[in-house]
């Protein structure tokens, strides 16, 4: 964490006030370029770490990319594999969403929400058996899951060639039962989380008025909530209120089987950028804001987590100087392969089908 904070301090973006000044003074382009340069350098280092292990004698057969929701796993996975392919490595990608239990197996709460954020939402026993079978050279009958129907609708034959590395993008990829019985020497684990150390503005009063315990960092998960809210609107037709009410499941899952297992990683990548909040702000402010009105939470009085989170994120949004929508849509300012493009739109990263 300290190296990330030092980087932000050196670039004058370690506080909300400092970040706002960069936006208002027209210096955001330089910050974007340098931030993305640091991110790309970390991916170069991660790819080198994979190659180093192979050259040291480890027969890497499986790469897990894991991390909390909306950390940038998709873009990072594509960029990492592009680097490794250029070094002659070959991959077999598996869509682990196909291992979800049927919808009928997921109990719903009183607002008809379901917890898909736990590792047990997946058929771990079947997944583990299939992974071990593929590593042993066997052909599997992989399920094909339809989210529209909420069930498995078909089976597909899948086999792995001897020189192919299994590529697995999964929230809970480090959860021990996933890879039970598989030699750790054949596994490379990459962890990604959106981690941008940013101190709150002096104008942001704490929710508990008597809490003046000093400077406080904004919360990484709040930025991810904004990212996911945008993604859910575009790709799942879920309003941000639904994402907000669901977020307690997200936090419960990541605090149980994602973040505590970060220490198992062979390499850690930061998917959070100092310019994320200014780039996200236009979608959550103004006449076209997708952020819920305060009154929309009135009927959810018992959802204390959502209500506290809503107040905190609203204060953060109010404090941030946002980019204009014209700037957000400008690919010469924010490149199409930037992680945040997964969420604000305009991504030029080609996402291969996980077949």
C-alpha cells in the first residue's frame, strides 16, 4: 500500500483536493498517461514472473486471475495473456460462470435478491473434478449455463492440448477447494484489486460527527461499487439501486474468500487508477445521473449497509471534480484499453469467448 500512496503523493493526487486541482487545471492527461504506464509496467512484471517460474523448472499448467468485483479482471486477463502469447505460451480459457448452480438452488431474500457472490454459488466439486481431468489429458463434458433461463442448457466437449495453460478468471480463484488435489507447482496466481489510496477532502464531514480521528482514506470498495453500478446498468439492465442493495453480499463474499487469500498470490496488480473517480463522476451527477435519489431508499429502512454506503458514496461524489462527458468519450484522453473503459464504455480490448 505504501508504494501506491508514495506514487500518488509524488504526482499530487493523494488527496481529493489535490486530484480536483489536477482536473481543474487541465493536467489530467499527464496523470492518465503516467497512471496507465505504471499499470502496464506491472503487467510486464507479472508476465516476466510467469516466464521466470517456467524457466526455473515449474511446469505451469494453470493461471488463476482473482480479485474483488469490478477490479478490472477482464482487461487485465486479456492484457496478461497477450504478453504471454507473444512469448510462445498457449492457453485454454474456461468460462467458470457455466458452473453456477441452477437458479432454483439459490435462495432469495425478501426483495427477491440472490447471493451469487459466494464460492458455493458454483458447483465447486464438479469444477475441481473437471480441472483435474483436463490436467490429466482427459476430455470433459463442460456445462453451458444460460443466465436468461437460470439453468444449464447443454454440455460441451472440452479437452486440453499438452502445451496449453488453463486460464481461469474467477472472483474466488484462490479459494482452496477450487484447486484441491492439484500440485501448487503447476499453478500461477495473479491477484488484482482496485487500490487507489486517496485521502478525503477536508470538506467531507464524517458520517459520525464526533469522529475526527484524523485524515481518512476513501474506501476502495466504494469506487468498485460505482464501477459495478455502471456495468450492471449497461450489461445486466440492473438499476444502481439494485446494485447498492446487493452490495452487502459482494462485501461478505470478498471478505470471506477473496481479500484474505491475497497472500497466496504469485503477483499482485493494482487495477485502480487516480483518474477513476473523475472519469466516473459524469455518470453519477447532473440531469442524466444514474445515482439513486435519497427517497428511493425510504422503503428499505432495514438495509443499514446500503443506507450508510449510499451516504458515504454520495459525499464522495459531491467532493470530486469530474471530467466532462466529452472528455470521458475521448479515446485520445482515456485510451480504449484502459481498465476503466470496462465500465464507462468505449473499450477497445477484444474480449475472447471463453470456450
